[in-house]
C-alpha cells in the first residue's frame, strides 16, 4: 500500500512539474513575442531607437529566463535563439531592416516550435 501511495505522489509531482514548465515557458514565449511584435511595428514606422529598445528588452528577457529553463529545453534551441536575437539587434543597430525582418520571422518560428515541443500533450509524451 505504501508503494502505491509513493508512486502516486511521484506521478503527481512529475505531472505538476510538467504543468509548471509549460505555463512558465508559455508566459515567457508570449512576453518575448509581444516585445518582438512591438519592436517590429516600430521598425515598420521607422522609429529605430524605440524598436532597438523594445528588441533589447526581449533579448534581456530571454537571457534572464535562459538559465531558469535550461534544464527543460534543448541547449541547442536556447543557443540558436540567443544567436538569432543578437543578430537581430546587430541588424537594427546597423539600419539593415530587411535582414532584421527576416531574423524576426526566424525567431518567431523557433519560439513557436519550442513552445510546441515543450507542451504537455499526449503526442509529446509518447
């Protein structure tokens, strides 16, 4: 009987951790995507400094959260996004807006893929 209770508690803890990771990662990705969207709207209207500020904020959010989510996300995904965000900032700083828009599209796609991979769904569990 004790073994059944212990195994049940372990399963509840694992599922709870899964929901915690999914919720936290979802909030992070939504926040970063929101900052990227706002930065892109500033880029489209030619407000380079405001766009740079907003995109830097998104980059800092990602860097800050990267250490927290490192055990749960593939390191290559984290490194790819870090490099892409750095390239995006460099493109905006050098007024290379066409490359910045391409990089923004890539970052959005990768963030959505990471979110999809980390979702607690039957497809990801199996």
